[in-house]
């Protein structure tokens, strides 16, 4: 039995692009790494592992397995590998123990690229709306002159 090459797909004007059978997000020319981060964050178990590393960085596989008691050690290892592929987790070997550390940089990059740009638009729209409401309301806003000061009574001697 011979092994066939992995499936490929072609796009107009480009050479063959590796297909999705080669790993998560592999071959997608539009994927700049955000896809791996979104995919990693989409799973509840991986979010639990990241929360555990946020609470205490530098945990071993055994410590992380304790966070998801219903899952096998092998299952946790697969989730950690996906988190490593997305650069959300880094590892350090200390003798026979592999310690896992949270890397929040990819999450911050996603927030900067996706969330803040939409939040900036919403904030600007709300500011414009507030300015519009204040100027259209009678008796309010910067275009309405201040009320006249009441006359001061004359002093008697």
C-alpha cells in the first residue's frame, strides 16, 4: 500500500497550496495566525487550561490534568499541543518535567487588531450621538447662551 500525498488546492495565479489536512489553519494564505488563536480559544477545555496557567504559571502536565478531571492525560496533551501551535503556551524542560507557561501576546495582538478597532468606531459614534443630542435639545448644549444673571439689589447706607 502506497501513501498518497496530502490533498492540495490551487488558487488562481498561485502555486499549489497545502490543504487543511496538514494541520489547523495550514495552507490558508489569508490566515496570519489569528485563526489559530481563535481556534484555540474556541474550546472550553483550552480556556480552562489557559485560566489555570494565568492563575499559576509554570505548571506541569500533571497539574494541568487536575484542572480537567474528566479528561485523559493524552487528551490534555493534545489540547496543550494546539495551544503551543497557536503560541499561547510556551514550555520549558526541567530535567524530566515539562513546565507550561502562558504567553498572552497573541491574545493582545488579536485584541489590538480586532476588538479595539471596532470599539474605536463605537466610541466615536457614541460621542457623535451625544454631541448631536446636546446641540439639538432646547436649552442645552454649547450653542445655547448662558442665562442672564439676576440683578443685584442696591445696598442702603
